[in-house]
């Protein structure tokens, strides 16, 4: 029985002190595993003068400095003016305080902003000018914009700012009316009857309009800017909706009055025309805005037809038969009413959103008109034969509107992009202009190419319109939308046309001796579609080698010579430095870690980040040179993550990626000193560099690791990628990769060269964490070509803005849909597979039961270091805050709240919980009902509740007998034995099996449960696994007694149906077939109704089979194992442990496991 007793001792010790890591051992570099249990100290030393330079550059912030300097300049300019002298008739006393002499005394410090205000404004407004405008317009002390507006209304000769023009023009347009003598320019009209609401000065005939009634708030103005196309539309809405006086109605009525005094050089008539005629009025008398340019162009197109005499330019045609719907005068001129094509402006703006260009918009307006289908008119005219064509603009319109459409068998028209048609037309027109008898003397072209239509004079007569195909065009148009090089696509159009294989024509002709002058247009065509770029296959078809052949056969010089669109030298901007950057190779460093002090004499140290440079606490980059490393890593980022108060988002996201087993960066914590100055608490991560690739993928000095700085995974953004190897100049593999992705028609065409499965896992995490600052924001990711399988891999980084960090609209970040984040992305088209991966991640790790305990663990671990980071030093400053432009600071109370369920700072747990609920509902995942409960008590910790998912931390206490058999209390807080929710072989120690163990010699039923971790009796290094010197049975052992009291498995009457029963887990019912995990005990599913794991893999009993002596442990008194989990190996063989007793592993049965 002593064996059993000792095993129980070792079991419980292991349960308390064993491997409890959140992440599987070996998934990260040794450094980060060591740092799980300590916060090392990094001490960096720089030459003192360089340290001072770094501090100076870290404190610079151009944008904020510029804004404040501009504000100061404007206010100083106002303060320098004597308003009583400049504007003696205007009383400024209500707008700003003036001294006795007339000078303002505005305090500029009330308008300058700090970094927090700047950061907030920069998120709302796109330009610095907008920020300045809103600062000056929103201060309660004095509204500077009102002051400027008033000044500029008196004298506007120097104003150019668009936003300011709103104020100026509001004033001006009302004044144009006010300064007009209506009695003089509208004689005979009684305005008290026509416009009784218009305030008039009866004595002089001038209106008396108060322009200040049209001044709206800044918020209203900004809303109008968002929905209106231009400033005129903004003003139209202001004038049209004002309760004081509808100025649009005034302009409209004035435009309808007869007068001989119209002079459009005068401002009043210009504005009557602008606001009085370019509008739509409905049956109820309501006005709506019409874009002046749009109306003008429609009018010009229609008038280009009305101005023509069709009898003269189309002689012999009877238009009453050809186009009976076309209104015609007796003199042969059309009489088309252009106003019939003027649609409501809202409809026009909707067309702007739908279509690529204005020609396509006009096509839809003309084609859908119930009045007259103008597209049919242009199309019919373009097909008429006439000798009267000249250079008049009408022929340009007829060709543009008539030849850029396709008419199907049903008589319906479809728009074709003019660029698409023009490219085909130009090629064919060049050929049709040539005299082939002269160019190819001595050849009978009609015999060589009988299918080529030729005139008697030797000119081809190819009809370009037969190359226009709607389906082909739609595919082409998709390429045009991403600005993809379409030369290969045109090759396919010209080759696959049923009317004429023009590629065959060009290829054949290029083989003949030609009599061409150097500047002949045919030279370029034959160069593009000749043997240099085209190869004829045995079946007579052709292959276009514009990409592949040139990639393989041309060096950089020749490639650029032939194809200027391709640049295989360094990417532009690759050498650019960040403003106020700092980098030195003169640094040294010591690291106090793992009870050691590591010294490094060659360190490269630099300021890191771009936008993060705005914050007070800077980021740093660190590289160990000289062939040395720190426990498996050489290059690091030292992150302050000043944007988020928890210090945890980077760490937690890295842990999740590590836990999922993805190749990714890792994170932990350090304290940093520079030149013996305490800089504070930092997050240490490794970095995607050449050295990381070497550690993880085994490739040394890779030339295919690219950082995305402004790009997506399309060819159009190729210049946004930067090679991490500064000596690499050949980027053709990158271009090939991007070209293939861009040209691919479906995801199946991409899987052979891009790791889609890995990409989906990364994107799933970006989606779950609302990681908006990676793929969808075109940066913060790398791509790498893995030489082991020749597939490119997507690798993201920088997680400080994930998990709801820095969101103005918390609700939107929680309920953000996949389609909103990743709109119409070809790479993500396999949505079923993506959803499977998403569900798997939710079940395994992205759930409160798994992440809440991890947050608590990290929080407890880093609390004293966070406290020190938030403690003022002797100079009254917080450590490491070098950028004095920013005073971002979160208190300890805010730090505590930011990790919990706080909404003001978007607490980590709050985001995870609400996002989890949303995802579970949106994707119909059977999730933990406890966390789906809207009434869940947020103050409960995970240890106080029961969850669907295994807890990562448990408080346990039990009695352990010492060598003198005295019972002492062991209390400890531990994490779960394994890092996944799947029960593994160690689950033999769960509650189902514990009953068997604890019912024997040792009774723990009266054990007192406490939470103390002191007075432990055994060191943490003691393992659950027995050694051959202790309890493991051997041939010389006298410890075989358990087999006499505990029957072997083969002697029991228990019948097993599946392997999971060995571990105390039931077999799955027939309804449960989804595989959530797999290990040496087969496949596992989860029964959500019972909240337990179950086994899918059947057990095949081989106990009655003759193993020909394979059950070697029987002679030692131990049965054979049914499973293959090895706990120990000695000279006899490998040992497992099943059903509370040791068993021998049958190696022949486990070779495939």
C-alpha cells in the first residue's frame, strides 16, 4: 500500500506545484518562459551626450506645436488691431473685450491645447486646419471664429480658408439681396404681395435681411459638410430651411420675374441664377438642391444634339421611321427638353456612390428616362453611315455615348467603360490604317491569314465592336477598380474572340519581314504581342509572358527598360527616416534575470514608433549585436503602450496567439533604466526581424520578410512594403506574390502559395478583438515567404489598440460585424472555413472563463510594478515621460478599472464579455450560459462561479502526510494542469477519478479549505511523475502489493466503448459528431447540454488477444495499458497509469500514435 500512498503524495504535490502555464512549454523563446515568474531589469547605457539628444528628440511633436503656434499667431494678430479705428461704425463689445484705446486683450493660453485635447480632436477631424477652426469656434471664453467672421464680413480680400468662407458667404449672399434696390431692377412689381415675408425698407426699396439669423452652430455645420457635396449645397440647405426667411424661395421668385435690367456680371444676378434656377420644386412647393455642374453638363449634352440639322448630316434617312420617339422640328433640328433628365439631387448623389465615373451616371440617367431614351438615340446615330463627319463636338458625343454601350438581344443597353473600349479601338484602328501590301511586300496576306478581313487596297477592315463583350468587360472592370495592369487581360480578349483571333494575326505578322519606319505605330503593337512576350503552344494557342517570362529572363535593367510600370529596385521611401528619429550603435546593456547578470557590449538602441511618438512615455527598439543573444532572442521592442491604461492588451493578445500555437511575437514585462535613470515599467516583445525568422523558421538572412507600412495584399499597394533585410534589392518574388493574389479569381487559386489557414486564424483574432489597426488599416503586419513550403505567411503585431482600446463608440466596437470590417475581400471568401476557425478560437481561448483568470493572474503579478511606474520621482515627474507635449496619465484607480468592467476606460473584461456575447449570438455558438446571462453579477470572480469552461485558477487545500506521518495543511492557488480546455491524460486526476483515490487509506473528507500559500513542505521542483528510485515498479521491487488489492483492468468486469472512458469521460452520443480537439486518446467533442467533454474514438479491446509476450509488465505484476500516454520509461520499458495503477505501454500498438 506504500506505493499507493506515495503516489497520492506526489499527485497532490504536482497538482499544486506542477506545470501550470497558460501557454504550452516550448511555444515561446526561453526568455519569455523565464519571465513568466519574474520581471527582469534592463539597464541600458548611452554616451551622455546621446542620451540628452534622445531626450530632446523624444519631446518634439510637430503637429501640436504647429497648431498652438498658429492659434497664438491668430490671436496675436487680433490683439494688435485697434478695432475702434479700423471699424468705427461697428460695435465689437459683445464679441470681445476692448480696452479704452480699442485694442483687444485675448488670453492666448485659454486657446492652446494639450496633448489629450489634440489627440481627441485628431480622431474627429482629418486636417490640422479643421482642428484649428474648431478650437477657435468652440471656446466659451471668446468665439474667435465669430470675431474673424465679423472682421471678414467687413473686408474679405485676403480670405482663402474654406471653412471660414462659410461665414463670409452666408453674410455676402444675404447682403447681395439687401443691397439691391428692388424698385429699380424689378419695376412694376409689388413685393409686399409677391414676397410678403421679405422685410423691406419701403423708402428706398432695399430689403432689410438680418444675416446673423443664418448662422448655425458648429455641430450643425459639420453635419452638413458630411452630407453635402460642396459649399454651395451647404448654403442652399441653410437658406432653404431657415424659419426666419427662406432665402431660396426669394431667389427662386426673383428668377421668374421679367426685367430688362439683367446683368450677370452683377453679384445679385449671378446668385439669382445660382440659387433660383438650379433647383427642383415639388408639388408642395418644397425646394431641393441641384448640382450646377451636373445640370450644366446634361444641358450641354442635349444641346449638342439640338444644334444639329439631322437632314444635312444624315441625308437619306427618315428619322420619323428610325427614331419616331425623337422630337424633331420641321427644319431637321431635334427639340429635346434637357430638363426632363434633371433628377432629384439625392438620386444623383446615390448614383455617385454606386458608379465609378460621371459617364456611367449619365448613361443611367439617359437610359432610364421615360421621356426619351437618349442612349438609344446616340447608339442609333453611331450606326448610321454618313460622309459628313468632321471634328465637331457632336461626333465626339455620338461616339462616346453610342459606342460605349452594348445592346443585348432584348434591346437593353449596358454601359461599357470608355477606357476599355478605347484600348481595343486604338489597337484595331492602328492596324486598319496600315497598308499591308506596303508593309509586307512580297507576301500574300490573304493566303497567310485568310480570316483577316482586308480591302482591295491592302488595308485591314476589322470591326472593333465585335470585340466588345459584356461579361468580359465586367471582369475587366473589376481589375480596373484596383488599378491592376490590364495588358495580359487584353491579350485574352484579343485571343479568345470568336470573330477574329487578333493575337494569332499579330503573332503571325510579327514573324514576317516588315518594311516599317522607326516611328510607325505598328512597331509597339508587334513588340507587345510578338515573340518577345508571346509563345505559341503545340495546340496553336498562345501564352502571354508579360509577367512570367520577364521575371525569369530579364535583369533589373532590361525589365525596367521594357516595362516601366515595374520597379525592381528599392521601394520608394524605404530609406526615409521618421522625423526627430534617434538611433545609436554606441549603447551597452546589462540584464538582471534568472539570478544572473547578462552583459552586452554591442547594443543598437533607438526611439520607436510613429504615432506613438506623440505620447509622453516613449517606445524603444533594442538589438543585441556581436553574435550574442538573450535566452533565444536578439531584437526587441520596449513598449510603453501609453494609449491604453491596463498595460495588458499587448501581453494578453500575445498570450492568446501563443496559446493558439501560431507563429507570433511574445510579450512579458521589464523595468528599464537608461544611464541609471529609472524609466519605468515596460512591455518587452520580440520583433519580426531576420533573427526571429531564423529562430522560428530556420532561415538565415532571409530576403523575403516585408513590413507593410501602407498596403494591403494587392499589387496596387506594392510600394507600401519594406524589406527587413536592408541589403536585399531584388523584390520580384514579392511582386509575383501580389500579382498572383490580385489576379486570382477565387481563394482556391491562392492556397498553393499563401497560407490561408494561418491567415484566417490571424484575421479571426483581429475580428474578435476588434483589431482595426492591422489588416483593415493597411499596416502593422508583415508577410514572409516560408522556404519550407514556398507559401507566404501573414504576421500581425502591435496590439495596444486591440480589445476595445481607444474607441469613441464602445457599442460599435462590440457589435462590429465581419462584413463591416472586411468588406468584399477575396482572400476571406471561404466564409464557412473562416467561421469554423472562429468558433474553435472562441471555444478554446476567446471566452471569459479562459481569459478572466489570466487577466487576474497578470494583474496580480504586475501590480507593484505599475504602482512604481505611477509614482513621482524626486523631480516631481513620472518616470520615463520624456515628451513634455503630452501629459497623458492614468491613475492606479483608472488602471484597476481598465482591467475590469469599466466602460469609461473600456475595461478588458467588459470588452471580452460583451464581444463574447455578441459573437456567440451572431454565429450561433453554444456558449457558456453563465456569461450569456445579461443579469450576471460583474463583481463575481471566476473562482466564485461555475463555468462551462475549465477554470484556469483554483484555490485548493489538502492534508499531506510527512515522513513521520504527521498531517500538515497545504494551501495554494494553482492554475489548471493543462493550458487547453481539452481534458488530457492528466485529467485522470479530475473529480471522477479522485473518488477512487481518496476513498482508500487517506481520507481527506474533513480537509480544511484555506487560501494561504505559506509553509509548504515540498519544493516546486518535485514532479508528479514517479522516478525509478521512488515508486516506479522494477524487477527488484517489493512494491507489487497493489496488484493484489486492486485487480488489473483485464480482471474487471468493466466494458469500455471509447478511449475517453480511461480518463473518466463518457463516450459521445450519436448526435455529437463535431471534433473540437484531438490527442493520444483520440478525438473529442463537447456536450453543451451536460457541460462536459466526451470521447468520439472507439475502444478496441485487445486484452484477450495474444500479444506474443508484448504485455511485458504482467510478469512484474502490472497489467498492460489500454492507452499510450507515457509517464516514465526505464530499463523494462515505458509506463503508463490507468485506473489508479501502473501499467505497461505496448509499444507496437502505440507506434502510430
